[in-house]
C-alpha cells in the first residue's frame, strides 16, 4: 500500500463514486484507469485505420481482406 496525494476535490469525487457504487476508493481508481486504457487502445486503433486510409493501396488491400473475411461461410460446406 502507498499514499497518493490528490486535491480535496478529487478525493471527494473518488469517495462519492466509491460510496455510490459500494466499492473501495482503490477500486474506483482501478476502474477509471481501465476505462482510460480502453480509450487509449481504441484511439490507437483509429490512428492505424487513419494511416491506412492515407495510403490508397494499403486501404484497398485492407478492405479486400476485410470483405473476404466478412463474406466467408461460417461453417464448412462439407457439414
């Protein structure tokens, strides 16, 4: 365990969330960090797509492969 110095306002916000959700303050902070990590992940995914779109050939390759996967049968024709 350790101590983190935060403003009184932030401490109160964390405590409010913890009380309302019946969680520890540490759990509230962990949930907030998990949400931030998810957001950062999806921002990086979007940047990757944006980079592909700039390169017309790369984007065309991506969309062809995506469309092939989406059009693929969900089961083997032998089943």
